[in-house]
């Protein structure tokens, strides 16, 4: 059952690098590091006492739909949510078993309704929707909370805004600050660097020499943006952090690292919800060409 006890202090906020479904089966050294990083965060969350009332999740795969127009936030109020096998790649031939993955979890439609009401009272356009749990949540959570150490806390899924207004994402997070005092834990799931376009450049190289050159170029871009992002997000003052994060959008590496912004915006929401909380990168750094698996705790 959800906790009804108020925490002694505001609960932390997490941003996690969620990876794709290959997180669950890839045997590479980097993937094992990413898994171990997430398991450690899962242990932290399980150790919170009293347990959170609910975990509010923001995912790089849950933007508000274009159908509602700009400036709208969606809150999932469905009971008995299924998990979505919403993978970028088609695994039906190479690894069909991924479509059989499940992740048992708890829903809390009544708490989702409270969140929806709160957003409306705060002046946001909020819509109630019914959807499944996308892989930006259940894939990392499946690693963080395995069957032998399940998550006995319900999840409430809230969208980010649709579109490129980055400042609006921070304002959204700011509206959730007070909920941290009321037993809600916020976990935003995205990627510090997420560029299939850059990875595609490497894959299209016509020779080993071109492939090496493209790999070095993309990796340098990814590392540069990851480094600048870490500098921005670890600023303690909320206003300075906000300004530094928004300034990242002017870097040439920004659009290279985020051709689309949906995997970057959950970090902005997390930063808004964190206020002046101290930000600390967690685990062993993993930056690959076109991808960064940065995890951050705000506390």
C-alpha cells in the first residue's frame, strides 16, 4: 500500500539515463556498468523510509500529444497499465523474446487524479489520458527493481510538454517541488546525449578510415556536451542552474547531441523540481558516440 506518512524532509529527485531494451540483455562492458549504476539507484530508492507515497515519472517517451496542442501536460490515470513494447528497432527476427518482457508494478489512479488537479490549480492545461508504461520507465525500472527486490510503490506517469520550449519544462518541474514534501519521489528518465542521427553517420561510413573519423568526431561531440551539461546541472543555485541549462541550447553540440529534445527535457523537469538541492552525478560515467548514460541525484 502507498505510504501515508509524511517524510521528515523533501524527498530527492532523480534523473536516470534509461537506455533501450538492449539494457536487459547486452553483454558489453559498458552495458554492465549502466546496469550496475541503475541497480545502485534502485537500492537507494528502496531504502527511503518511510517509503514514498508514489513515484512520479517523466520519460523521454511520454511527450504530450500534438492532438492537444502546445502547452498541454498529460497525466496517465489508467488502472492496470500494461507495458508498451515501444522499441525503436524491430526485434521480431533478431530477438523476439523482448516482446514477451513484463514488469509487474503498482498503479495509483487516485493519486494521478490528485496530480492532475494540482496541475490545473497551478494554471497548467492538463489532460487525463490512458496509456501504457513506455520503455523509458519499465526498462530501467526492471533493472532497478528486479523480481527479488520489487518496487512496492505505485507509479504516476506525467508527460513533458510537446515541443522545443525548454524553459516551459523547467517551469513544469517547479510546480512539483512541493510534492516532494508530501511523500512523492520524482524520477525523470531520459538521456544526457541521445542522437541516432550521429550514430547513423558512423554506420553510413564507406570505409574503415571514414568510420574511425566519424566515430571520433561524434564521440568528441558527445563528451563535450556531456561535460557542459554536468557543469550546468551541478550548479547549486536554482536560478543559476536554470540559466546554465537553457544556455546549453546555444552550443553547436546541442543539436548534434539532441536532434530532437524529448530525451533532454526530462532532465529540465527534474532540475526544476529540485530547486536549490545539490546535484550529484551517480555511478561510473558512460559516454558513447551519440549516447550518454548520465544519472543525477538532486538532494
